[in-house]
C-alpha cells in the first residue's frame, strides 16, 4: 500500500502572517533548511504541512482561508493550521518544551523547571496536532513529525483511533541515561516515542543514548543491522536510525558567489583592514556557549600577543526570547565580557571584538561567511549546528578554518577537517584560535576541501531521502518509493 502523500508536522508552519493597517493580513514565506528540503517532496504531489501560525490573534475565517489559499498557491502544497491559545503557548512551548525538554536534552539540568502544570499543556497541544492530522489527512498519507515539541503525536493519534504511518525526527540531541532519568515524565516520553514507526536522530551518540534509556527503563532491546535498529513493542516493530541533517550545499555555494555578496565581502574586508577575522554566529541561547567563547578569545589575546592588532572576532547574536529573564541575564553577561575585552585590549585603529545583537540579512550573513578566515563554533551541546555547514559551503575560496565543538552533532561528520575543541576547555580553545591564525594556506585548503566534499555529498536532499528510504524499507509500511526528491 503506497502512501498518498507526505505530510510534514512541525510546531510552526512555513509561513508567518502579520496584521497590517486597516485590519489587513499579509503572509510571508519562511526560509530555512527544513522548508527548502521538504518543498520538492510536498510540492504538486498532494503534500501538506501542519503547524501553528505563530500568532495568538487569529484572522477571521475568510481572511485565514484567503491567506492559506494564497500561500498554498505560492508553495505548491496545502497548509493546515493548528490553533494554540496564549496559555498553551506559555505552558506547552515556553514551559514544557523550552524550560524542561530543551535544557534536559542539552545536558543542562540546572536550567530545567519541572513545573507539573506544563505537562498537561504539552499533552493537550500534542492532542490538538493529532486531531488536525486525523481531520486533514488520508489514512494512506505518510506523517513526518519533527522535533521535541511534538513527541506525543503518534500516541495521541492512536488514542483517537487514527491509523497513520508515522516517522519522527529529533533535531536536538538526546541525553544519556543519567540525565534523562531526571525527567519526571521519562516513561511517558519513551513509551510515546515508541508509538512511531520510525525514529530518527542526528548522531550515533544520540541513537545509542535513546536505545540505552529504552533498554534500562522499558527493558526492551534493539536488534537489526548497523544503520537501522528494530525494537518490538506491543504495537509492533519500531525502527530507529541515525540521519544527520544538512543544508542545500549547492544553493549556498551559488548564492555566496553572487555579485551582491561579493561586493559586501569587499566592504567587510576594507572595514576591518584585511585583518584575520573570526566569526561567531549564534541565536541568543545558553546552549551556544558564547560566554565561554569570549573568555577563550580573551585568553588567546593574553597568551599570544603577536595576534593583537592582527585578529578580530565578529560575534553576531540573533535576538531570541529576550523577554525571558535567564536570556536577559545571558545577554548582559555577553555584553559585559565584550566590554571587558575591548576595554583591556583596544588600541588606536584596532578593536578586538565587534559585537552585533541583531538579525542579519541573508546577503550580509553569506558575506561574513566568505570574509572571515575562521569560524568559531563552540556550542556546549547542539543537535547538529548548521552554521558550521553553511560556513563551509560559502567558503568558495576554500581558505577557511572551522573550530568546532566536539559536542555539536556536526563534529561526527566534520572531524576530519575541523579543529575539534571542548568548549569548556578555555586554554584548548585559545590554542586552537592561535593554530587557525597561524595555519599555512595549503593546510587550510586541504582541510576545507575535505569539509566541503563531505557536506556536498551528504546534503539536505540526501537527508530527506535517507529518512524516507528507511520508511520505505520498514516492512510494516512497505510503500513504493514515489515521494523521493532528487538533488538539484
């Protein structure tokens, strides 16, 4: 029985809507790797995308239908909105998802707030998504659910009697047993995960962590070949595999070579007097390790005085959850460290840290990727970290160096060409900064060539096809291969 089409389910729809003057609503298409990857799979194939519109005040039915119809015409696939109330957003999204699962899955227990009220809201919203799937899809459709916010959807589908083939991909890391054990709802989360037909994780370490938790807590063992494991439950077989997410390599490389980006690169280089530029690009989040990175950069300036006046760190921090007190504290810590470093080392004509707290345009971002000789990517924990891959794709001159946290999912793929570091080891990161600064051009190009070849080979379309291919091979599903997408 082949599936009728693929349906993507994520917290947010691939559009944003905005209320303008005179009560007029407008829609904007979102960008991002998942939207890029899934477009060809869904477009003109009867595909659908289910998610929240991102606003608490919803348009009236006529305006909403017009927005959705217009967006569907532009995208080539249907959109099904899930209405989430303000209270649910507070407790399901900000609460259970981002005050419990997000820090727990990133091994940061001290940031967890195990408020029991959050769990009921999380269940309720997952049920809403399941109801939207049941109402808006066919029983032959393949339902691909994304990320930690929606881990209960398959269970909720079963509860309401909706039979669907389901896959789930976790974009974050999955924690080891000793961390996961701290979650009060650990059995519920694990048992609900095993309601899916296929579970996908970013790295082998995440997959092993999940299987270890299942083995210890649920007394279920996995069998099967190396790349896909199988667990037999009361429901049937569940398949578990590793599928590292990626980027549209060719599109990034092509865009980075465009004339407007090239002109912006020249301006950046002129503004920084052709010094060695180090780039950090992060969303404001405590998992990104920005204070640790700044301390390592300060240590490098202290230990290697020959770099003073010759090297500059450009740190871009994209605003995120600025109304949350812990994030406000993080922003203040970052800005205090930037001020301290610049106050200590700035001389006439040279400022060591250039700090931007704002969003940047795509052209500007690609230009920084090209203009900077080193990318300093040091999260404390990350599911993948696509900035590392984007930087490499845009490094069309193949002369850049990537300093990468060994706790980023990307390290499993990029370790042959990147300089791997422990972000907590300030001295080692400092030495790696000096190593990148001193590295000969031949070695730079040799390393970057390896990185680019790996990312090009394992691009976003390879990721999509790998996951859907594992779904196809699932003997419980057994659909024909009719929804794959070729790399452009």
